[in-house]
C-alpha cells in the first residue's frame, strides 16, 4: 500500500470511526466506508477539513439544526447530509 491516496483514505476512515462520540462514529464511519474510495484529492481534502471540526458541530450540520459555515458547504458535506437523510442499503 504505497499509494499516497490510499494511505490517506485509510487514515481518514480510521479517524471517522474513532471520533469520540458513538453517534458521530457511526455516521462518519459508515459514510467513509461507502464513499472515500471514490473521492478524488479535492474531496479528500474537504472531508479531512470537516474531520477537524467538533462532533457537536458536525452533528448539528448533518441534522440541519444549524447551517455549516461557507468553507464547509462542499459537495462532500452535502453528500454526507443526503446520505444520512436517505441511507443506502449495504
């Protein structure tokens, strides 16, 4: 596994499943398992930036209780929100 993009995906997947709050672990971990494999560099960067935010903030954005700041209003966050509203079968 010398491909830097695959190493990055693996690291992001781990960070998604080990956040600290079980609810966010499940939301982000499942999302990462389903979608990181298809992300290009720009989407990986957007997701990586999202993971720097606090669990409560991310949860509020996913549930629609608050609006994400403009720098996080990306296709990645919109996909995350849509996925949580209409989960796909695994």
